[in-house]
């Protein structure tokens, strides 16, 4: 559940927390998969409160896609709102936001090997080791600490300036012993966490609602702020792209967008020297650039570009098109030169990618 949907579902989500927390998984028949080699997972959110999130898997070599692989491999639905996915070793971790669960699956068979439950509203998981990970939350002033081996919550990190009704912690990147987290919903900060003490040791104001975060090859953090929205109780301003020095934890440069722009989904290529993001069109910029590009990488197609990733090896760019949030979405694959190479259907509202 990202910026486009969250503004309209805040009250409904609060009311649904108790219901979703009691969600039960009904088991049916299963299929066997053997997806050896590299590939791309697509986490598809589905429709909020419909429990129709799904997981797709795409093989770039064969250009074949398999949809609903979690359900087909495990005989049960994934749940309500698949937010993100992370790979650690031979295991994939699927964060299902409104079902309050993270599923661990085998990367080749897609079968469940464990799950972490009793989370508030999980967004992303970041591994510090095989024994310790952080899980960010929506509408909670804590980041959860979990033990992935035992699938258990072991502690919490208190985040200042947040309440259950206002604030979220989102994406995480690590530089040295510090983990950096962007605070998005009705927030304006990046947090710095000392992983040795599991405490917030710094915060940096960057602008209203920073919605994504990456670390480039020069150890610079990049985030885009969406600026909020007209009528927001938290305010509304022109969005920006910020470059932050991870060592000094200061904003080095701010690239301004126009009022009404909606930048999101900052991503990096495999070498970490080129940025990509969505702002109606798909844009690309060298990390050493001094001004925003004037021409898009992929032009706006009159639709809803909702997710973005770059193949870390081939350099191909994948764009998820939500279409209308109701029907199966489309993923388009472009070469590094901007040529359309492939186009395939995924689940409803494809929003997050994860490379195997």
C-alpha cells in the first residue's frame, strides 16, 4: 500500500486492524515448482481488505512469467496487501502489510518455510545478520527487532516524534553500523539507528513525506519527498530529490520538483551510479549530475506507473503498471537504452520487485 492508495484508506485501515489480525488461511491443493537460476519476484498488493495479494515470478532468460506462485505452491492465499520482499540466502521474505505477517519461502520451490506474526502493520525487513533483522511499521512508533531463525519478535526500537495515528517507518539501507530509515506518512525525516545499541541516534529533516531511500556507490543516500497533498493536515509543498552524505548525515544537495509533481520509487542500477525514479514518466540521472534531467527515460503512457526496479546484472529496467488498481497489472521490461523488450501480466497492483 503506497502513497497513491494510503491517503484514501487511513481511517478504514485503522478500523480493519482487528479484523485483519484474525485472518485465517484456508489450505487447498498445491503445485510443485523448481525455479533454479536467477529471476524476478513481483509482489502484487491486490485490493485493500480483499485478501487478494499475490506473488509472481519472472524468468528473464525464457521471458516466462508464473502468477500466483505462493498460492499455487502452498495451497493458500498470500493475504492482504503484499508490501515488499527481501532475499536472504536461499530464503525470500514476503511482507504482507494488512495481514500483519512476514512469510519466509524457499526461493526455488516457493513453499513456505516459516512466518513471523503479530506485527502491527509491517512494511520492510532489513537483515543485520542471520539472527537479527529490523521490520519497519505503518502507524506504529516502533521498529520491530526479530530473530529470523526462530521467526520471533525479540524487541523494539522506539522512534521519536511518532504516534499510532501519525507516522511510518519505511525503507532501510545500511552504511557501517548505522541503518537509515525514511519516515513517510505525515513525517519529514530520515532516522539514523545504531545497530549495536538498537537506538535512534540521529534524525534529519528532508521535506514532507520522503517515500523511498537508496545508498549509491559513493555512500550517498538518496530520497524523494512527495510533498504531501492538497488539504493534508501535515502540509503541502513542492517535492524534492535529496542527496545526503551518509558519513556526516547532512543534506548535500536538493533538487526541486514542481508543485503538483509526484516523484516516487527511487532506485539504483547494479553499479550504484545511476538513479531511476517515477514522476509520471520514468526518469534516469547519473548520481554525479548537478541538475535534473530534461527528458524522461520512458515517457508517461497515460496510466499508473507504480513500481520500478533495475536488473543488477543486465541493466534492464522493469516498470510496473497498476492500470486501475482493479485488474491484473502489467510489467514492462526496457533495455538500458529505453527499448521495450517484453511486456507481461502480473497480479492486481504490482508494486514491489525482488531479485533472486
